[in-house]
């Protein structure tokens, strides 16, 4: 399925003006240790208020990890605000966590989607192509996980 960035942009703004888009701060600063032992710190979260017909649990989680090229971690945190309107309006989007591994500068995104197909569509979207173009070659990796199983552990 070809995803349209313009339609996603319009839908995101509809969510914003209707009060369906939230940027909670409760998890900012929380550390997550992934199954490979790398620890990431959450620096932003976005949540879309569920629709009436939406299942309680997401159908899939999409995780992407990359090392941004030609930009400091601080610069990328600011820059990462720009593409937000282009993916929140994509079909099936539910939430995203933005994370940084402060030890090596890797970034990670953890997305929740309505269905596995929605997550797989995102993996081949304009947003992923944009992320790949601005990353150090060979550092982009992603995983699509069926059902709600992000395989993360909170670190105290």
C-alpha cells in the first residue's frame, strides 16, 4: 500500500485540533534496556486517543534503530519534531516513543500500530526512506513484532 504524506499531514492536524493527539511527559527520562543489553532513555512520546472501534491492544509494534549522520544527538532531538505530522496520520498509527542511547548516540523509535500490516506498510514508507537517507549507512535496522510484545525491560 502506497502511503501519502500529504494525507497523513492533514489527518495529523485533524487529530491535533480535535484533541486526539497527546504528548504525555510521564515516561520522559525513563530508561529501557532492550534484549541486546543496550539501554535507551525516552525523550519524547506521542499517543493518539483510540477510536471507538479500535481494539484495546495494538496489533503490532515496530522498532527502528539508527545512528544519525552529520548531526549531534541534541540537534537530532530537535530535528525529529519535523516529521511528526507526516507519520501520525498514517493508517493504524497509535503511539511512538523516541529513545536515545546516551552511551553510543544511537536513536530508537518504538511505534504501536493497529495491525501487523500497518506496521509493515510503515517499514516501506516515505518516512523510513527519509530516516535511512539521514542515517549513517548500514546503521538502520528495524523489527516488526506481531501483537503487543515490545520486548523491553524498564530499568530503575
